[in-house]
C-alpha cells in the first residue's frame, strides 16, 4: 500500500476517506512530470526543441496534478491551483495573451483556482474549482463554445455562466464536457457526427448529447469519441471509417451507440483512429486502425470489434497518440507500442513495436496524457 503523506504521521485508509468526506485533505503525494517524443514546437517543456526517445523530467516541480497534450502544445495544473502551458503558441492556444511559443512551462495568468484541463488541436480548455468552464485559442467551427466561430482568443474566456462542469476532453476542432449532474455536452466541428447530437452540423455553443445522466468519462479524438457510463457501459460515435467505433463495421454514427452489451468497461482512451479500453477485470481491449501495430496485438491487422490484447489482467489506464499507445499497469509500470518515428514510445529507440514494451524500470507511473494529432508527444506523471 502506498504511504499517504500527512503533514505529520501517516493516515490509515479509513482516516483518508473521513478526511475526504469532511472536505479536509492535507494529504499530498509528490507528482513529477516527464515528457518524450516529438518536440518540434517545444511541447515537451524542456526549454528546447529536441525530440526525445526516453522520458525526461519537466523542470523541478513536484506538484503537477492534471496534464493534457494538444497537437503541438501542453497544458497542466498544479496542486496549488495554478495553470501552465507550453509549446506552439499560434492562435493564442497557450492562453498567454499573445501568439508566442514557449519551450518551458509558463503560468497562465495568476489565478490559483484551476482544477482540470483539456488540450485540443489548437484550443485550450480548463475548469476551475468553482465549476466554471473556460476556453481559449483557435475557434474554428465554434471549437471554443463561445457562441462564435473562427475567432481567436489568446486568454481564457468563460464558456457561458454555468458552475457545474466537472471534466472536459478535446478533439480536432471540437470538445465535450461532463457536468456534475452526469449529462454530456459537446460543441465545435460536427463532421462525421463527432458531436454525438444526431447531426453532422457544427455547433458554436454546448449542446446536450442525448438524455443520459450517467456519463462517467469522455475521451475525444480527432473525429470520434468514446465515453463510459457509471454503470460500466461503453459508447462510441463519430467517424467509424477504420472500425474505431467497435461496431463490427466501418460506419460513422452521429449519436452514441453502445459497444456490445457488456457493463464492465472501465477506462477508455484512443488515438486518431484506434480505440483502447480497459475492463474492470484489468484486461485490455483494442480495435480500429492498426497499420503501425497500435492495437498491441502483435500484428498490423485492422479490427472493427474489440479484441483482447494479450491475457494480462493488470492494465489500469490507457491512452493513444495518432498511431501509438501507452498504458499503465496496476503495478505502476508504463508500457507503450505502435509507431515510434519521433521516439513517442519512450523506450530509447525510434523503432515501431506491435506489442507492448516496458518503458524503463519505474513502478510509480500515475497518469498519461497523449494527443491524437500529428505531433506525437507524451506527458506522464510519476507519484512518490
């Protein structure tokens, strides 16, 4: 069991839960941030533009909390509520009030109330501790949800006036967010039905996806979405041309369609045209495009329905870049597979792999943040 650090002494799990329930949580892990892969725009945050094939720590901070990778930039929050951005600054995507690129993390404003982030193709999104949603950067097809289209915002602007947003995920010129009431909302580019609202029409303000109030986690990709519900169901919608929706076909769907009938799906992630999902039993399943072995099945065969990757039951979290995949096991080890031209597998090579390979020997990996665009850079935190 990990050692939960208190300002003095160690709390038992029961004490931890009592503290959470009481709204008191003076317990902190240290979280270091590491990055690797494509760095053409400084998106690794290491003060240069050199691509790397192995993880390197970003600065000296040990308070990183939420991280998200855009196509060529990165966003992260810290435990004290600060928001940082780095990488390509075109269209104002770094939220700095300018279009300057930065190769090291720079704080976005002076606020200390940021809770979570989502980075899209060229737009940034964040939710504050008060439940408000903010966006900035490229507004192509209404991607910022501000009721406008094709404008540029170089600093965060609030999306509407609601205070019940809980999580946000962004794709290519569109985004979606889940509210505290379990409803799901999307906006931006509507081609291929990626908004899930039953149309292929772009929307410049949030629209509700169906009537469900049980959405648990949304994962948005270039042109499709995966989402899980609190009762363990998995849904997909949008572009299905490579079989990435898991429906046994290559059809695109403008509304959520359930993937099979199982209610044991847990953590969903995806690349530009492949899907990766873990189940509650710790197994890993994948489907969709596989030209670089990104499904981790030991081959390059495309599949339009879920296929189990190996026989292990220790997979916990999984994410995908354009054509590669990363996963953390329950033992805290990190594994990657797929295309590797920019070193995005982090295994010290640029050789592609069609089966999972371990990244280093650490057993404290905690969160992965990848992007499904063409940049292929990876962020991950370790916990100590």
